[in-house]
């Protein structure tokens, strides 16, 4: 029996994943842990998928509603999607099997701001939560829980669900203990109080999660790694985007709008984000802070070389190599990393107070600065909005980044009108592609269009965009945001029909 | 000399509007007071317009950049627009002459969240502020200023501008003194602190505005009323919309998600808002609070009959009859109304903490719940986003309301795809038309479409919407948010071409 379970009552509840999964019945709403492939339950969802498969074989319908922190992994989202075991999923996901089903219309998906999830559950907007399935790193003598590699919505799930299933994963580093800051000061309006967090490294909560032992129906022991999230070195386009952004930050420092200490960094995940972080190290920045969602391998390096003084997040999403590095220098990292509930990591109140520099990827932007983070051609979901809206709306700067083309140059990342809006013109300050950076602050729509076309668009698409804009300025119904409604979405339509946004003659 | 000016230094600066306006030169950025036709300068902008006209006659170019709190009145926006005296205007406006020039492409307009304006000025995003022109109700012995009928961004303008022109308007009730709560705790990141406002009636600031006397270049005496904002009794559609919303609130109370005390109300201005407020009184609600932007005549009535216990806002926009009522019962109202800077009335931190019930009008919504608050047919600006985004994103509930048709039934308020997005699907909880109310919480996009078409669309357009949705669900590029890109905006295109969204055969 695992040393990780130190309370007798919880020991008595140890059972198999299959037995635990039996607590979940068709139609239930099940809230699970997990954020960016970290800290999700590894055994119970797969056992549940096996039960669903049996039901399917017997001609019975077995589908549940699944709430998480954000994206999980093949063992959860993938397993349940493949047996058609979910009728509803929220919030952010990035699983190929889930995405396929959402776009096929067989799985309903609610894409909501990550800062809204916990409070909407508390408000009762999702109905009753029947079961919570939460991975933890251990159970203390006093019955409190050592959180796993992500905190996500776990505090809310444990409090709101009727029944709780715990997975105790001994693969998670024991050293996680003490890195968490679980805020227990939330309340429902009209009883809410200010969140007294003034610096990214302020502790305002507790290192453990609380759970009512009477609700815990099963404890399942696991020893399984988080989803591998090793990352590849940044490509040329990512390095160029990072270069433009770093030039811009220098420019802002020269203008006196930022200091060399910058402001707390929020950074999405992936190639471009890594290139930006790498660039900050090369640029000689020291003692910065991050107030963000996810800590990936690259941030460990920045912490090690002093570029970052500390990092606050809700998820610790490391590759096996990252875990090795972490374990080899446990004390160093533990004093420099804080993991919080996602309602705090993404809280508008805190993000605006700290003045985060919000840097997020996008699928496309239009010439007026509206940003699409989620949809292909207006209809197909990619992943979801995640926390980008929480940070973009409330940060000191909101930056959206993307290569200027996709699909081998056939698709433009800058379009006349985005096919879906996740961030409006009111919320976008800076757009960056490998072509250049458009600073849209203090610009009216037509001024924005000029700058976006000139600096961000790929040269292959620039003349087409300029032509659209010129004709819209001549023939549009109004000159505030000139558009030609008959062709505003024609680039996407052409992409759907031909695979390319280029016109037939030149494609 | 007015008794309102009680400090000798300011008395020495008393001058005519024409002389004061001479401090404003071409190309300057001028920050003016004013919010919803209240508390704007009445004399200097008109004197400035006369100078612009003279310059125009002499063949000289005289244009300035104008920043305000929100909408002003003919004496400011109208006067300057008519002589082509503005090159840039921000934020919210509702003036016909301004609108005409924006849509003609001769006046650049930046439409930003009202909560963002002050901080963007502090961040330096609008460049240097050359002159502030601020109406006040008086100047105290100690040189502090008694704010006028709106606070808006005045604290920021007085602090940020190089020079200050004050208009002391003796028409403003002397009884305004003491009703204001000007928060002086703001700072730039990383020095920001929590805003310790926990209830709508909490005072966290000072009753006066501060100004550096050395910056005050002119004091102009005026005696002129605010823009008349008497309102007409609600029409049938507004009463029906209010009825649906009140039924919904009752339903939420029955479900235990709200109490009879509701939560602080934010309400836009106009017919529908007035019908909703009237309905709350008829529904027997007592002791409610408002945390909103504007206090209009209707709210006085609610305060008087006890429906509202108190109201917090940034603007006190009364008709002459409203002023009369206020003056006749000064002590009663002064203890129940608070006026704050708009960065506090609209602050995301405070709105989320209080859990406001956000109720705003819209131009149109699409079947998936995206909302257009600002544009006609994607290109023409109407007014602006105002504070609707501040409240919708951060409130406990976000409600958008509109009649289901406009232009005598030729235009549908529910469309396949909005022509401009101000509030995304992620930010819209409830849509209401006179046809019914669609509660979109906890629904995925196709579920939303079904409900919006069934409950909100006008019967004349419902079959067309259902047909679009059915075909999109069959032929769309993906089933998450099914769209037919080739015709998603065709209703607007038809409206631009024929004046009607109805197809030619049935139009």
C-alpha cells in the first residue's frame, strides 16, 4: 500500500479503478482534474471507458457530461471520446478524438473562459455535479490532500460534487508538496471579498486541498506519468515572431512605459511562446516574474538562469526530462514556483492588478484586429479559448501571435474578416507574425487595417488584403469599419472548397 | 462673481470661454469631462468651435483629438463635429453629427471599453494629454473641486493633462456636493492594490477632485443645463422584454440561484432599461441596489418607492423635471446616490466581486449568441460599446435585450451571423426579445441556436433562420458552430441593398 495515503479512513476506501468507476452512471455530470495534460486521473476514466464499451456492446447508451480544468490526455479525453462516452465536454480541450467528435456533431462542447468555470459551477449554471474524479499526489495524516501537478478546478470539484473518487498517483514527485497555494477565500456574491494578492509570489491560501471524507467513495492508487509534453526547438517563424516582440518590449522600455523588470508574463504554450521566453533570456533580462497558466520545461531553464525570479501558474506540465531536472534540483524550484486554482491564476481582478503582459497564439486575425483563437472556417473547433480572454482583456498588454501563413503558404493568418471572433477589436493591442509587429494601441479601425496589412500580412497575401481594404473604403456601407459583406468571408469559403485562400488563377 | 468659486487663486483665473479656448491649439489632445450628456463643458467647446470655424474660413486646418468620459451633447460633440474640428474621438459617442463624420471616414473613432480609458491614458497609450476641459459644480476654499453631474474620467484628465481649463457651472445643483466618491488609490502596475469596495454603498474615496492650481490656466463661469434626457414611457415591445426578464428573475429565485434581494443591478439607458426597472417596482421588489453607469429619472422613482435602497453610478443624467424632483428632496437622494470615477463604476474587479446583473441593449445577436452592440451591417458605427463589455464579461448574469425586429419589421434582430462582434459567445448568458427569453447558460452552440431561434426570433424570420441552421448542420464545414460562409452575412448584404432582410419574393 502506498505511503502516499496516510489517513486510515482513506486507506479503507482503496479499491480498483473498475470498482471506483462503478460509482459513475449514465447521464451523470462528472468533474475531473487535469490542466494541460497534467494532474488528470489516469485509471478511472479508462475503467469507465471499458464500462461504456460494454454497455455499447449490449446496445445500451452510456454517456456522461465531463467537466475538467482544461485539456487532459488520451487516457481521459481520448479514452472516453473513442467509446462515445461523453455527451458534453467543457472547458478547453485539445484531444484529436474529442475534436473529431465535436466537429462531427456527436459531442457537445462548451468553450468558456477558464476563469469562469469554477464560479459558474458555484452559481449552479451547470446543474448538480454528481461525481468528482481528482488526481492527488498524496493524502496527509489529517485527511487533507496534496495536490498533483495541476490544481485547475479541483477545489471546486471536491466541494461541489456529491461523491468523490481520488486517484493517488505515486509517479508524481513527492516534492510537489508545499508548492501549492489553494485559495479558500472565495464566496458567492454578495459575500465576496477582495483577493489580497498583490505580487505574483504572494501566498494567499493553503498548501493542501480539503475534502469531506464522507464524500470519498473510492481511492485508487496509480503510478503513471503525465502526458509527455517535451517540446521541439523553435522554428524560424517562431524565432522571428519572438524577435519582433522583444524589439517591441525594448521600445516600450525606451519610451518609459515598461522597466527592465517588465511586468508579470503570461505566456501560452507551444513553439512561439518558447521562442519568446528563450529570447528574454538571450536579451539579458533578469529577475522577471510569470503569472501564467502553465509551467513547461522551458520555464525551468529561465528560473535556473535567473531570467525568471519566480513563476505562478495552475499547472506544472513537464516532460519526463523536465521532471528529472525538477527532481534533481527540488529545493531550488520549489521555492520559485507556485501552483494556484485556475480561478486565481486567471482571475480578472488579479490579472488587471498585476498588469500582466499577455502573450497568446491565435488562428487568425483580421485587418481590424479581431482575433479568432478557436475556429477553422467559422465552423470547426480547434481547441478552445482557454484563458486567453482572461488575460487579453485584463492585462497591461494583449499580444496575439501567429505565423502569417499556414498550410504551406496556402492559408493567410491575416484575413479581411475573421470567421469567428474570440477577442474583439476592443481587446487586441498588438498583433505579431514573422513579418512584423502591429502596435494597434491608440489607432482607429482604418488606421489599424493599414498597419496590420503593411506589417503583419505575408507578401503573397498583402496585395489581396490591400485591394479588399481599398475597395471596402470605396464601396463599404460605412467608413468606420469598411467591409464588403459579400466577400468578407470569401477567403475562408475558398479555403473550404479548394484547400487554399489563394485565388484559383494564382493558386 | 459666482459664489461657487471660493479660492482666490482660481478667482484670478476667471476669464471668458473664448480666451480660455485660446489655450487649445491645432493638433492637441484635449481631454474633456462628460458622461451620457451630463457634466460636460458647455462653453469652451463652443468657443473652440468658433475658432475652428475662423481657421477654416482662413483656409487653415484646425483639428484636435478629443477624449471624454462617454457621450456628451450638441454643445461639445455636435459643435466640434459640425466645423470638422476633431480628427480623433474616444470613447463612446452618440451624437448624430459625430456619427455622420465617423461613417463618412472624416473622423477617426476609437471605441474602447469604458473601464479601459483611464488606465490607457495612464499607461501612455494615447500619448500626452495637452489640455483638460472639465466642468465642476464649484471650487472649495481649499482649492479642491466639487464634481459636477458626472465624474467620468475627470480625475485622470486633471492629473494627466499639462494644462487645465475649468468650467464652473452654477446651474448644477449645489446639493451635488457630498454625493461623489473619488477614489485616489489607483496606481500603475506593479504598485496596484486591491480596491476595497465590497458593497455598492461603500465609500472608498473623497468627495472632491484634486487639481494642481499651477496647471489651471482658465476658469470659466457658466450657467447652463445638461442635455435634456427626459424619457418616453416604455412601448409595448419594451414592456414585453421586461416581462420576460422579470419572469426569468423569478425563476432564478425559485431555483435558489438568486434571492429576492437580487444582486446589484447594472442597467443600460433607454426604453427597455426603463421598462425593466419599472417592472421591478411593480413586482414588489424592495431594498435592491444598483451598481451601474448612469442614474436617470426613472431611478429616482425607484429610490423613492424603496425598490432601490441605493444606487452607485458615474453619471447623474436627469431631465429638468428630474432635477426639480432631486432639488425638492435633496437630503433623501443625496444619502442614496454615489457617483464614482468610471474606472471604478466599470471596474472588472468590482463588478465581478459584487456579482452584478448586467442588462444591456444590443443591435443584433446571432443564433450562437454572439452580440453586435455597435455596427450597422458590419461597417457603420452606431454609438459604441460603452461599458457593456465591462459588465457582461464580469457580471453574475449577462443579459442582452432588443426588439426582435427593426425598421418596421424589415430587419431581424436575430441573424445567422452578426456583422460585427462586440460580445462573444463566451460572454453572453441570456438573450431577450419581445418574443421571449433564451437562457444560454450551460448550452453548446447548436443547443443555443435551437433555443435562440425558437424563443427570440420574430415569427416572420424564424423559418428563414431555421432553414439556415438546418442547412448549415447539413453542409457546414464543421458541426461545432455550423455556418454557411457564403450566406452567413447575406441578410445584412440584402438589407444594405434593399433596405430589408426579407427575401425579394416576400419583401
